[in-house]
């Protein structure tokens, strides 16, 4: 049975950004930066996976908790992009575009959390 989360705009955007992160990571060569590439890949995957897992939970509290975890993963990706820039692994323009995408996702997740909890946006 297919989950309703697949229709969430934030889920679709999150899948897209995972692909963008993967393409960026493939451009970065050198074993010395494996740790940061691995971390951002896992955080981006966590963003997507926690949206899916949260949608499958029965209670509003559980759903909101997984969406909050997903939101935290988006913030983790933003911080990892700051490290990419600090280590000069990518250019500022690419970093800023991705950070902007993550910030939009954070806003959509916040709206999703509020809607699940039944609060006004």
C-alpha cells in the first residue's frame, strides 16, 4: 500500500534535494573529506525517511515528532554545507542555492508539524 506521504510537496522536494546533495558529493574528491560527505548524505536521507516514517504513525504526537526529526536533519544539512564552504569543497553559489532549498523545506515541515498538531499556521 502506497503512503499518503508520497503526495506531500515537502516529501517530493526532499527527494529532489537528496539527489542534488549526491551530485555535489560526487564532485568532491579525496578521502580526507569522506566524513563530511557521508554525514550530509545520511542527514539528507534522514530528512526523506523521517517524513515517510512519521506519516505512518498513528498518533499526532508521534507524527509531529518524526517531522521534527526530519526538520532537524534539514538543519544538519545546512550546517554541513557551511563546512563544505569552510573547507572550500564547493563554491558559495552552489552552497547558497542548496541552503535556500533546505530553508524552504524547513518552513514546509514546520507548517506540516503545526497542521498535524492542529495549531494555526
